[in-house]
C-alpha cells in the first residue's frame, strides 16, 4: 500500500522533479563555465638513507629501521610545509602578495611510505609548476644540509597541467542531477503533504463533523452559485426533517444520536447522483440540493428517498430499542423562488407544514 502511495505521489509531482533537475543541472553548468579554471600539479619526494655515510649494508638496514619512525618523515613534511609558506622564499620573488594568496599549497605524507607529496593549486598552470619547483629546490637544499644522515630527493617532478582541475562541468552536472533529483522528490512529497493538509482544513470548514454531510453555509453558497451562474436551469431544494428523531433527540444518548444522523446521511449519499449535495441543515434536518432537476423529477426522487429513510434505526445490533425517523419533506424549485432567501424561506415553510400535518408528509411548493 505504501509503495503504491509513493508511486502516486511521484506521478503527481513528476513536473516538480523534472523542473528541479533542469534548474540544478543548468545552474551547475553555468557556474562551471563562468568561474575561472583552477589548475593543480603534484610532486612526490622520498626520504632514504644517505648510503655515502655508511660503511656496510647493515648500517643502511639499521638506518631504514630508524626511518620507520613516523616522527622522522613528519619532520620532513613540516620542513617542506614551512618552505611553502615562507614569503621570503626565492620562488615568491616578484609575485605580489595577492597572487600568492590565489594559490593553495598542501603538503601530506603518503600513508605507509617514506614519501611526501606536495600539491599546488591555482589559476595559472605555469605558475603552479614554478611554485612547486621553487619550493622543492629550496626545501631540498635546506633539508639535506640540516639532516645529512638521510637524503631528501624528488621522486616525481611536477607536470604542467593541461586540463583544469576544477571546475569539471560534466562531473558537476552529474552531481547536480543527483542532488536535483533528491530535492525534487522531497518537494513532490512536501507538496503532497501540504495539499493533504490544506484539503483537510478545507473539508473541516465545509463538512459537518458529526453527520459527515456538508454544512448549511456551504449548501447555501452552492445554491446561490447555481442560481446566479445558471439562471436558465431548474434547481430543486428539498429539506428533510426527521420527525421521529426530533421527538427523542434530547433523551437518547448523544453517541447514538450522532450515529443515527450519520447513517441517514450515508443513505442519502448512496441513493443520490454524484452531483447532488447533502447538507446538515438543522439538528434533525438534512438538505438535499438537486442541480438541473425540475419539480416533478425532484418530487419523484424524494418520494423514493422517503420510503428508504422510513427504515427504523436500532440502538445496537440485536437491541429492541429503535428510532423511526419519520421523514417529512418540503420541496421547492428556483423557478418558483428566483432568489436564495426566498428559495430557503419557502423550503423551510414547506418542511414545517409537512412536519405539522399527520397525513401527507411530503409537500412541494408550486
């Protein structure tokens, strides 16, 4: 059941998802082509024992064991990082401070190795290589002089980048598509929840919460719309007063009274057309609005309904106590009463007369 609900929500909100994806992808492509390209180059350095200082192989092996201490390789990393942030470094000579700030320099130790990686990122492909080479030369000279036991040398020199490191339009567009899809699905479900909430609020304002029929205000509003918008069509209004219900409403349990009026409302809904409206008019009265229905057809409809509504309603299954609704009906058409107020007044007079007499309990105003 939940899967079907999710599918229906996605079907109703497909245009939201599509629109969100299109906006996200286009925004990613526009940003990718508008922002300045960024280039990146990497160089790799290795720390190894200085073989020239050792007399035999065993000393070299011992030196390698000592090199396994991470503090040694991390020291070389910090020295290289210090060279990359030293503005007095010859590599930065002739560069404005603003230019230097445009370049990102990152030094990291390659895991489980005695190698250090230097990454330079910036807007100029030639300048990133120049900076990387300058830092490398300055750091190698300083480190090898400071720590002659080990040799700090270049393993991989920096290459001039031919393609921008960022932005990457296709990659960004693919990521934007996924993000847009997620956001679109979320918006589709949010829209469905908001619609459900608004629909619930709307129904509470037009539906009587006891009988589940429409409220009197809503029926009157719909009557007025039909009269003003379709003046040439015949409209019939019937008011049904349940005389038997009226006589016992104040002495029976409220829960049973509510159940009885709900049952009567449901019966009317099942017997009427889809465009016919059932409303709660008074405490023991229901209104039935029959659009495009002349007086004779309306009278025949209400005669049929009257017979059905006369069926007794029991307090509970198998109980001896029951209510005989005794429906009394007043019918009027808009041909006899062109205005809403006059139409309602005549319908209420008709149902009052039908309730008062003991004979014919269905009165049609001619």
